[in-house]
C-alpha cells in the first residue's frame, strides 16, 4: 500500500514521525513524506528511514489565500503522480490544505491528525482574533468534511471541534499521545545543585514563557541560586516573543538560553520540567522529560493536564498565573526530596502511557491499518 504523510517541517517529521515511518515501512508499505523545507541532510535522513522525501509549498504560517490555494493545487498534482492509497496530514495548514489536495487528487483514504488547536483557537479577545478563529474554523470544516477520519490527541479538542460542528459526527477518534521511544529517553538522576527549572518549546507567549520568566523573578528573590533554562527558539508565529526580549532576560542573569538544540542533555542537567502553556494537544517535550524521570509543573488545561497526576509526579497550576507557578516551584525548593520522588513517578507514568510502539498501534488502528 502507498502511504503519503503531509507535514509542515522536516525537523518535526524526523523528530515526531520517524518511528511511524519505520513501522509503516516494516509493515511493507511504500511511504512518501512531504514537507516544504527539506535540506540535503534531512532528505538523507528520510531516505535512511526507508521513505521517499518529496516537497510541497504550503507555508507554515500566515494567511494568504491565493498562495495557499496555489500550493494546494500544486500538492494535488504531486499526489496524483504518487497515487497514494492513504494520506495522513498533520499540523494546522497541512491538515486543511493537504486534506483538500488529497481529496482533489482522488486519494482513496484521507486522515487528519489534530495535534493541538493552535494560535487561532487560543486567542479570541479582539474582533480580529475572533474573525481569524471563524475563518480557520470554516477552513477546517471544509477540509475535515473530506477526511475519512480525524484523529485527536485529547478529548477536549475533539469535544471543541464537535461542538463547533467542524468535524462530522462519528468521524473522529481520540488516539492519545504520539509517544516517545522509551529506549532512547532513559531515566537519568535529576540535578539538585543548583535546583534547575527547565522549559522546552517554541518561545511563544501562548506557551507560557512570560509566566515562566516572571515566576523565575519571584522565586529568585528568596532562592537566588536557583537556575532557570529556556530551550527553544523564537518563531514566525504571531505569538512569538522577539529575540531582543529574550536576550535582555539572559543579559540580566535571570536565565540561560541555549536556543534550539538537542534537548536530551538539558533534561539530564535539570531538576524539574515546566510547561505553563495555555493549551496543547499532548505535549511531546513533557513526555520526553517524564521519560527521563523529571517531575513536572504544568497548567490545568487541555493537553497539559493529561500528563500530570497532582501531588504524584508534579503539580498543576492555572494558566496565565505566574504567582501560582512560582508557588509550585517553591514546593520543590522547600522540599527538595520531591524532585527525585516525583521524577521516579513520572518515569512510571511514561512507561505505562507513552510508549511509542503502543501509540503507533493506536494511530494505525484508527486508520484501519493495524
């Protein structure tokens, strides 16, 4: 069977879809992976997985209907040449325009994976934001009406799309986490001197970066030796924090910022993982940190609350609340034994719930390919 994956970034394809590609190839399928930003090294990496890399021109961000529909038509032409039996699209714009292109190309079976609702559904304070939300909802409605099934990572997102009549009744399923390879993400002893709080992700306001920084300011008044680390880079997303602001935080001595880099060594050099996001699908960075045995502080919002058992492997705090976040951080500073105890609980949760092989079983079962 021919399978096409349509995503928005080579890095994400290799970081989050490699195991799924290998599984499909192992099961005897012919896999084509389409993203817009291949380099020579990322193409070679996809080939090494056993798949064929191909390009499309759907941009990651921005709303330019003429450009997007031109890119959709070009992708339709590409898919007609490939003639896949199954197309799986993921991330916002590939879900919309990739699914439409697959339908126009006559692909027999079309699936959409919703990994989070994105910027448009998090912000609705202004008229412009509400208009954008309505526009994006309409695009989703048209595209997902042409998908055989829509896959969600958490129940809240499925409920939201059903309530808005974006996804047709009876054509969605919650698959849960996309998982991590527990053999690669092994438990490591947490750092205790200094106690180090770690954030990993794109540096977006909606990821709670501003709350993380404000909580760091508050905590360091009482615990000046505490270390705070941001791993991740600024982004083209409209919610991105600008680079000058981040450099000001670094210059003030408030935190360290290694930028976009391999996260595994930074998790190993941390005590507690922190994700104060406003909403997620099912955050991969939290799963990686838990697999390595890190206690977690995260927000009580869709996607994030699924990772923490309160007072067991970490703490849940309200979103957009730096004071509550600082209070949770102080729990670990005042009772440092929680760092190791809750970290071990995180690894136990990861072993029970985040194994990537079982996650891929669920995804393929939802697509009728198990």
